C-alpha cells in the first residue's frame, strides 16, 4: 500500500495534464474520422480552435488558427482577414501563451515525447538564441509568403505546405494510413518526403529537448507571446514578496529570463517551487492556481 501511495504521489496526473488531455479530445472529438479516413466538414470547422491542431486531422472539429491565418492572408486582397486576426487577438488577449501550456494538442504531444528515456538537453544561451527563430518563421512562412502568393493569385498557406509537422502527423498521416486512401499514397512526392523528414526531425528533437518545436519554430507560439504582458490570464509574481532567489527560472524548462516573459507558457510548474509563495496563475483577480490552491510539489521536482 505504501508503495502504491509513493507511486501515485510521483505519477498522478496534475490538473494541467488533465486539462491538456481534455482540450486535445475536445478539439479532436470526431474520433470516428480515423475509422472513416475522412476529414470532418461540419459547421464547427468554420471556427478556429485556440491551439495548433491541423484542420486536416480526421478527428479535428475546428480549424487551426495558423492555417486559417495563412489562408485568410492569401486572399486578403479580395477579402480582409479581419475575422481570423480578430479571433487570434481575442485568444491572445484572454489567455496569451497559457494556450501553449494548457490547451495546445501539439504542445501536449511534445511533452509526452519528452517523457521517452534518453539524455535531455537543458536550456542554455544557445536555446534562448534559437527561441528567436520562430519569429522569423512567423514573418516569412505565415505572413509574407501567404501575402505574396495571394498578390500573385496563387493562394498558399506556406507554413502548412512546407513545414508544419503537426499537419504531417495529424493530417497527412491520419488520412494516409486508412486503406480507402490508397490513391492518396500513390500521389506522394518530394514535398511529402521533405515534410516527413521535418516530422522525424521534430519528433527526435522533442525526445531530447523539452518542447523543441514550441520553443524554436512554432509561429502560433510567437503570435501568442506578443500578448504575454497584457493577457487577462497568466502566471503572476507578487513583486513585494519575491526575494529574487531565482528558483523559478532555474526550475523552468522553457527559455524564460523571468516568470511570465515571452517564452513562459504559464504552465504554473514554478508555483510549487517558490519558497516565498510569490507565484500564482490568475485570471484578473481570480486565483486559478497558487500556493494555497496548487498541487504540492512532486517528490522528483528538483529546485536548482
Ligand atoms: S522562486 Fe519565488 S522568490 Fe524566488 S525569484 Fe522566483 S518568484 Fe521570486
Ligand atoms: S516560468 Fe513558470 S509558468 Fe512560465 S513556463 Fe516556466 S515553469 Fe511554467
């Protein structure tokens, strides 16, 4: 019995893990799509979900905001992209990068991959420098190229087409494994080989580096990071209580320089390591997770 209790204390799912699972299932509620080998085309597909979740995943019941943004920019000469930009801004203003830490299905998949055994590469100045790449990917592949192709009358979601490993995993692979889609498999070419290679690279990197895609490449994370300082909900530090010990930043696996900055995904895992109980997750004045409401620190969580 004592062994079970120790095991449970170590491995019980946290509230965040349960929310991540629920969010992934809600955004992919059409599970029968995998059995049918078809994309869901119901009315909810017109609405964007908050996290990176491929529109072409057979289980997806909503649209990916990043794919929707690229498509909308591609045709913005004919129809301004107000709806998609407004919706992404609303998500950002309400939740910011809490979406990355709590609601993004691909972020959750990356955390599961990191649980695989193997050496782990910790954050450093190099990973902090690499974290700027995602802003370049956002600018070039999610904004400039879609706008450019739109002007030349060839609408194209460039990030989805050339890079997105979530699309390859959830969308392409989800459809291609179905026997009814043998015709699709025969049409695969060099572009699919490139995207499959990017997916393999991403999966491998995520085994060794915590949330490698999220930290270095994801343009949606780059967009939401712009709202870090103004989002309604997120992690907060009580400055008058903080002693500046730095335990929070040392414990965090993201490339943060301080709690709540552009790289913080507001996961709240630093709440339990703060010796001064200065950290909480809040939505306005409401405390969602704090020293008094949060889970106790797990026995295996080290304070550096
Ligand atoms: S762990 Fe707490 S006291 Fe230490 S720097 Fe972070 S917020 Fe401040
Ligand atoms: S600073 Fe805290 S809340 Fe932000 S990502 Fe790191 S552990 Fe999570």
